[in-house]
C-alpha cells in the first residue's frame, strides 16, 4: 500500500512461524469485552515472553498480524473497540460490528469519490 509499505508488507517468516501462533493462542483467551487487550498490552506481554520478542514487534505489525488472523479466520468473531481486541459472542453485537465496518467502508469510499472528476 503506497505510503504504508512497512505496515502493510506481507508477514515475515518470523511473524508467520513464531508470532502468529503465539497471538492466535493468546487472542483465543480474550472472550468478551471485559477481556479485551490492546496492541500496547500485546506488545508488553510479548516483551515478557521467554522467546524474547523485544524489538521485533510494534503496533503496526501487531495490527498486520491481527488483520491476517481475521482474514484467515484463525480466531472467529475477533472484534475491536477502544478497549482493545476480543472475541464477541453476542450475535447482535457482531451484526452491529459488521454494520460499523460497512459504514467505515462507505465513508472511505466517499472520500475517494471526492477526488474523482
């Protein structure tokens, strides 16, 4: 993605082979909004890990791994809000989240359309 090359580059081998399984395992424990975890909290937890992730992760790459997890369906119903990432179990809340995504897409599309002649 132009202007966001570092943030959007594909997962590295290390991210896919080491970071991804750790994050999938951890996120599967975050059922319900009360268990939500932020990117900063994820990074801090990884830095305490015996595999020593220190310096290998940042917020942009955490978001990239989470995007991969969502797209590949590795953690079902993984949503996010201001409190962090968590698994939503309420059907209506999932529908509301999906509508929020649609609304954001429409908003971005409107901005893009404003650049067209």
